[in-house]
């Protein structure tokens, strides 16, 4: 009698084999480069981004209180545009380049 489980243990099918990816290299020295944020670089663009973030959250709260609907896809889409634009704008306006970057 043929035991199929022994064959699968020795040579598993291709869909069972999981490839092992090499670990990513973060820098030449092997250390992780973190994003440097400098709060002293607060400017007009940071203020506009902060207003976008606050208005997105405020719009969602106003809409939920006013109409009693907290799970509407329309308000999710408008709120997500405001909130994501605000977060990305804040991060980009406060980002500080290190001396190694050009």
C-alpha cells in the first residue's frame, strides 16, 4: 500500500512551498533611518494642513450629529480626503532632510 503522506513530506507540491524573501537593507551601516520631524519648521502649509485635518474630523462629527448617520460611504469619502490630505501635508511640511539626502 502506498502512503501518500510520506511523499508529501519529502517533496511538497509547489503551492505549499513558501518562498523566503531576503531581509531589506535600510542603509549602508545597517541601521534604520527614521523620518525626522522638526516642529520649528511650522509654516503656512502646516497651518493649512492642520485646518484640513480639523475640518475633516469636524465635518464627520457634524454630519453624524445633524443627520444621525455614522456609517455613510459618502461622508467617509469626503472625510478621508480631508484627513489624509491634512496628515500628509503636515508630515511633508515638517519633514527635515538629513545631510546625506539631496
